[in-house]
């Protein structure tokens, strides 16, 4: 999978997960890794970028298992972006599926 396509898909995954609940970085890595092979090194630059773009905010919360954790929370701008990304994703997947089905028939 191309790096650009994977980055866009990961942004969609992160915003989708955060639309359900606030999460910290390692928690996001675990949730996404259950479905897509990623590394921590992939997620943290993405989290910084979407924070800089105003899609998420952060806050620290104490942890019983170590230092405080930085949680990410989706903003209203992030929810609007998520809706746009979801629509674009579905259009892309549907278009590709139609193309593949047509190619199989020929």
C-alpha cells in the first residue's frame, strides 16, 4: 500500500476511533493494530499533525500504571473532517470495487 494512501486511511481510522471516545497514543496504536499493521512511529507524527490542524485537542490524565497519559479528543472541526473523509473513502472503495468487478467480467 502506498504511504500516502496509508496515511490518509490512518487519519480516517484515528478520527473514527476518537469520535467514539478519547484515547491516548499507545491505546490508538493497539486499537488500529488489531486491524492494520502499523507501528508507534507511524501514529505519533500523525497525532501531532492532526492536533496542529485543529482536528483534536489533548489533555493529560493521571495513570495508575506510570506517568500521566496524553489523551486525544476530537474537536467539532475534526468531526466535520471525519464526515468528509468517510464520504471520500466510501466513494473510493465503491469506485474501485466497481472497476474490479467490471474487469473480472471481461
